[in-house]
């Protein structure tokens, strides 16, 4: 299978963690003519990375869906816990990361560029990001993994998000340590960044 991606994308890192943890053979390739290009849009509906192209030509877009597909197709080693309620919590973490952290956080880079670091618009935007982070703080476990006692799809989603939030909030947005009010997320990030698959995927960036 072929995965179109660019290494700086947190959504691509999410898929890389799953590929590495499952020990899969995948070819990683940059999108033809860059993401959003006409050539790439011919392959994948939104022209976004990551996009997986299966050996039979089936195209699967959206990182959370790609990871679910990898889990369904290559169930061992599993990245979802056996208990249905814990599985639901793992999916909750992915959904909360996308809908309430990334959706609020990523637009702030363009806003900071236009209006300045720590500008009113950026600070206001961070209120929404903090709502998402506070929800995750309440949701994750305290034992090193987002849910349960092993690496799951929740970690694939949350770890790259926390990389971005810790690495770029001050340098690009001027808002200081975005995790300072979240002791559980801070401790989680310190632990999960040392996980071999997370560390390898982040090192590829
Ligand atoms: N919801 C998508 C988000 C993917 C996404 O936004 N990728 C960005 C790079 S980080 C991209 O391809 N942007 C190019 C564009 O929007 O044209 C996912 O989870 O895969």
C-alpha cells in the first residue's frame, strides 16, 4: 500500500505511528505536485494528506479512518482495547482531538501570521483550544497511555497533537506553555513521547 503524506503533518504522524506499531510494509510518498494540487485531487477527493491507496487502488482519506482501516485489516497487534467501553473511550479521544483541539488550534497559525503573536484573535482562539484540552484532561487515564494499559489509536491521535501544542504554541502563537493548566496531559505527553513508535514517527518529521 502507498500512503501519500508530508512528514510535518500531525495527521500523517498519526498514521505513521499505527504503521510502525503494527509493523506494516507501507510506501510513504509525497503528494504529486504538493498537497491541494490538481494532480493530487485526482487521487483523493480533498487533496489532503494523509491518503492511503490500497494495492487494489481503493483510496482511503482521513487519518482517523485510515487508522481504523489498518486496525480492521491488520488486527494484530491490536491498537484498540478488547473491552467495548474502553474502545469507545479511545475513539472519544481521537474525536475530541480532531473536533475540539485541531479544529480550533490549526487556524491560529494563519491568524497569528496576519494579526501577530498573542494578538487578541489568537488569545480568543486559544479559549476554544483550552476547552478541548480540558475535556481531554478529564478523559484520559493516568497510567502512561491515553486509555487502558497499552498503545491505542487514541495515542496515535493525541501524541502528535500534544507535540504541536507543546512545540509551537509559544514559538508561533506567543501564548506560552499551552499545557500548563493540564497536569495529566503534561505527564501523559512526557511518557508517551518516549514510546518507541511515537518517538520514531515524530523523529521522521
Ligand atoms: N481531517 C484530515 C486533516 C488532514 C489535513 O488537514 N492535512 C493537511 C496537512 S496537515 C493538508 O493536507 N492540507 C492541504 C490542504 O488542505 O489543501 C485528516 O485527519 O486526515
